[in-house]
């Protein structure tokens, strides 16, 4: 069965590593285009993450990508830096946060 955006977003809390996100109070906004167009947000605060569907009023960082490309990132078929350089992954806001994301979420 193919992986969906909803699958990835629902697994995000289980992949969260609280000790790597100490002191963070941020909102990650995910805007997807393509087959599974839609918006999700993840609020990281007090060593916990809460993921919800929809747009957040004040995101710290916004990641925009085609849903297929985002799935490819998380399944190891697309390199994150390459995706960014090719314009497949667009970031707005706190770009340092994007680099740190790989530290406080277990990939795969």
C-alpha cells in the first residue's frame, strides 16, 4: 500500500525526539500541492509535538512541496538538499529550523 501524506503526518508524533527539541516553541507549517494537496501544521512546545490538519495563524517556518516529492523525501528516494536546490522544496521563515528538523524527528 502506498504511503500517503496523512500517513506521514500521523506518524510524526511517534517519530518526535523530545530531548532534541528542548526549549523549542515553534510552529512548522506544511503546504502540499499535487495529488494530496492540503495543509498541515506541527506545534512543538514544552517537549511535545501536536500535529493537525489545516493552516496555522503564525507559523515559524513554512515548507511547501508537491505531495509526491515530500513522500519521496521521507522514504529516502529524494535527497532533501537536492530537492531544495531543484526548487522541489520551498521554505519560508526560520530556515535554521528546517536544518534542525532532521535532528528532532527520526527519519524512516
